[in-house]
DNA sequence: TATTTTATCTACATTTATGGATAAATAAGA
DNA sequence: TCTTATTTATCCATAAATGTAGATAAAATA
C-alpha cells in the first residue's frame, strides 16, 4: 500500500494547483494551503511535494514569462495532468464508497 | 504540518471502523479496506494505524466477548471517538473548500 | 494437547515534511 | 555598466511518520 496512494498533503497540493491555475507556483500554493487549512505550511514541503507529484506524473510544469513588475526568478507554474485528475477522482471515490456504507447514526456528529 | 493531519490511510481506517461498527477489529478492517480500495493491505499496517489513531485519541477500543463458535483471542473492537469524527469532518471540510474554489473547467474530467 | 484466531512486538525501509543554505533570474538604481 | 535588492527555485541533511514483514504470544475451542 505504501506509495500507491495520494497522500493527504499531496491531494491538497493537487487541488490547490487546480484552484490557482496560471498562478500555481510555489509560494502561491503555500499561501492557498495555509488559507484553506489554517496551518503553517513550509515552502520546502510545497516544493518537495510538487517535485514528487511531477515525478509521479500527476503534475506538469513550465516556467512563466518574465513580468515587467518584479524582480526575481521565473515562476515555475504547475498544472494538474490527466493522471493527476484521475488520482483525485479515485481518492474521492474510495472515500465516498466508504461514506455511503456508513450505517445511519454511525456517528454522533452530523456530517452535512 | 507533519503529524498534524489525518493521513490518507488513517482516514480510510477511521471510515472503515465507522462502517463496521461492532465488527470493527483488525482483520475485518483489513478486508473492508481491501474491498473498497481494491488493493492489498497488510494486517500490520492496520494494527499499526489503529494503535496510532488510538494514541491520538481518534479511536477507542474494548475487547469483545468470547463467542461460542470460534477459538482465537478476543477481538479488539474499535470505535471512532468524537475527536475522530471531528477530524474526519475537518478533512472533508478542507477538501470541500478547495473543491468549491476550483474554477469551472479547471479540469478536463467531469467530477460528478 | 493441538488447532485456530487474533493481537502484539520488533526491526526496518520508505516516504514525507522541514529548515536552512545557496543559487539563479530579474529589475532598479547609481 | 555595475551593484544591489528582490523573488523564486533548488539542494541537502535530517527528523518524523508510515507501511511492512516476520516472529511471537495469548486466548479460545475441540
């Protein structure tokens, strides 16, 4: 089972890339994750995760054009590949199938 | 971020325990996971994961009664604690909030 | 006593997240 | 042009978390 799944953090990174579109590069991904999760995320973790996702074929990347406004190295822009989209779908599907099998009142809390 | 989240495998284990109710013990959890994920899961991974989830307070456990029909050590029956339910809820919520932020046509695939 | 079912333990390899240092690319100013 | 500041990626070493195999022990029935 090791390494065969999307990790949870990886899944969030993939989703963030989908959300950010043309602005999906390291720092922006970090910020998006921090906003949504309310936790501190290290930039190294984001880069490491993106590299791994690219190795796995779930992300693609290209370097952005230079802009007039800022200094700084070019942004490495990521996009979710088709296999990446399928991996997201698969993860969702597995959870949903378990979710659907939960007996009524399995939990005290209301899972709206 | 390390260790602050439910891992993906842990999340599936929690859900399986919710599904199985009174039958939520090692082997049954393994089977449930294998059925739903279509992958091989080692029994050690299940036990290790349950132990860790119990340490984190997301699962509780008690030993089942002896049954007439079989030999064998008593089953250790798990249940999802309230914090465990909240952790599941939180994981869902974070994904949903990213999901909702996806621009239309962010993905080629249809995420029904 | 033997057999079955299950948990527990131990050791380990792999994966993941992090911090910190460094390098590259760019713009702006002297 | 030269220098400096800025923005970003890359690299490295490491700590922590995760999943696994394999051995062992315990509890139960026959």
